[in-house]
């Protein structure tokens, strides 16, 4: 049993908040994104946050440290777009291994430093694997519903490359997150399963879907229960939801998953719903108050924040969570050797 799984049944684990929200505060310019190494790159690189693990590693480490100091047990690597599929936008496909490896190494170094400072509170790193910017289930062309911009095999290969670099960089768990198309997630999980066998490692896996609107479905049309059923054949450390909705709007979907799974349940919602300018106004206290409902109902094992959340939000969530027991998990024998 991994240390992470052991802790999951003893306390509510705190995940970090938004990397992008924190990076906005640095107001990095195109030149900052490029650094010296990519000064002559042929396309604009501003907005390629994953690249900052190479060109601005101190900032990435500082953000991880702030989240750990706010109370996070787990931070996510700066690799949301770390696949050849997403990096094609910046003509940086050949950098994928380095981006993931360096992001994992930076986060792991900070985690180890803080664990050494306080061995009673071990810190962990989750290798973030985002959904990519293509979908395997739906056509991007309304006039050609049978067309697919990506195949399952292409996704599987891209995810395998990303997962390998994250594992080599030292992550403790892999997190397939912001799943809007379950077929994409299945490709990621298949890739991870293959890799675990090849490398002879049994790294834990978390999956986090996203309910895109008030319909209560993922973008590819699944309800929370359908999403759960679609991926429950694979042993997971946790399953849950992040992004798109605020804490209050996410509650019924967490309830649906919590009553139907033997895995841990995670939730890292946005800081409320975006305003007319696409910004998130919900402060830390308000978000923590809404998350309290999850705790009172015994719905979750892992809690954190997504868009709009900062160390202040994570600190408020950690403060309120420490007084509650985690959701009870039935022991899954397939996970115990992880």
C-alpha cells in the first residue's frame, strides 16, 4: 500500500489550487516565456504555461511552495498541456519529455524539502495529465459528424510519453484531470496501464472529470454515474470532479459518485462561477463555507481548488477540513499493492 493510499483513509488530503491563476500575478511577457533558449522561436509562446518550468523554474517552485505552506498535501505538476497534441500549437512537440520531467522534478524537490522540515506531514506530487485540446468522441466539424480530429491510438501514445516522463521525474501519483471526453481518459488510462507493466511500477492513479454546465453532463454527454461506470474497471486511488462549476453546483454530482464507488472521491471546484469578464470573484471564506457541505455529508477524501483559487483558498479549505473525517473507503485489494 502506498503512503498516499494509507493516508487517504485516515484524513482528508488537501490538493493545491490553480497554477494558471497564480502565474497571472507574475504578468510574464513574451520575452519571459521565451527566455534566452527560445528567443528565436518561430511562433508566439506567451500563454504556454508548461514552458515556464524550463524558462521560469523559480516561479513554478515558488507557487508549489506557497500551496504546500497553505496546507496542501499534494501539488500538481505544471503539465496540464504536456502532450505532443497540445504542444503542437507552439511547435514544441519534441520538448514534451523535458517539459514533463522538469515540471515533476521541480515539484518533487519542493515536496521533499518541506517533508524534511516536517516529517509528520509528508508532501506528495501528482503528475497532471490534462484532457488535450482534441476530442476522440465528437466531431469538431458540424457538417461532418463522423469526422474525428484525433484517434484513440494517437491519444494513447501521447499520454504514454507524458506519463513516462512524469514518472521518471519522480511523481507519486498520476492525475488524469479535467476529463470532458471519457474516451480521451480511457486512452490515458490504457497508456498508464501499459507503462506500469513495462516499467514494473504500480503508481496510484487519480481521475477527475468535469461537468461542463447545468445539464449535469460531461461535454461528451455522460452523467456523473455514467462517467464513473465507464472507468471503474481500472483500480483508482480516487475519482471525482474539478473545474467548470463552483463548489455549490458540484455537490449533487459528487453525491452521485460517492454513493456508487469504492474508490476515494476527490473534488477541486472553481472559485465559484465566472463573472461577465471570465474572472472568479468567490473569496476563500465563501468557497470554504460551500465546501463544508461536502464534509458534513461525508462525500470526499481529497479536496482542492481549480480556476480562480489561490493559496488563501487552499488554506481556508484545509482549515475547515481538518475537523472532519474522510469518506469511508472500502478496501480494494487491487490497490493495496500500489
